[in-house]
C-alpha cells in the first residue's frame, strides 16, 4: 500500500512548513489526487488519519479533491472530460488524445491559524 508512504510524505511536508512559517496549528490539509495518479483516495485518507494520531496534526482535517481525467483532441482541438477511461474524442472520435489533467498528486492548500497564534 504505497498510500501509506505518500501520507507519511504529506505529513512530513506539512510539519516542515509549520516549522519554516512558524505556524501554531494547521486545521486542514487539502490535497488533489488525479484519477490516473494510481492513488486510492480512501486508502490515502485512512493512512493520513492514522499517521497524525498523537502528533502536532492530531485533529487536522484531511480533504481530498479527486481530479477526473481531462483530454484534448489533437485532431479537432476539442477539450473534454474523459468518461469511463475511453480515450476517444466525443466530437470526432479520434484516438489522438493528449491527457491534460488526471495525473495530479499534490498538496493544494493548508488552512492554518495565524503565525504564532496559540
């Protein structure tokens, strides 16, 4: 389950940011996970929640925005959301598709209390 190591990396990154920016508390960690990232959102959620128990992030909310696959047709130029992983243009039926979204795996935001607040 590689989601555990990803959750651990997110946890360590957030702690590092808290130290660098002298943040008293992070109330929410928001991440973006693309449908093609190979990450199971529910396993990532579970892993993060298990890691933060008895830590400076205990009680922190962990939100995941799941990003669908978006494509752009190289034949007709149409941008579209890929449905059911069918990589075919819905307008011209071309298979010449460039994936423009769906591989994301990133920390999107942190909701925090102000610098140095208790």
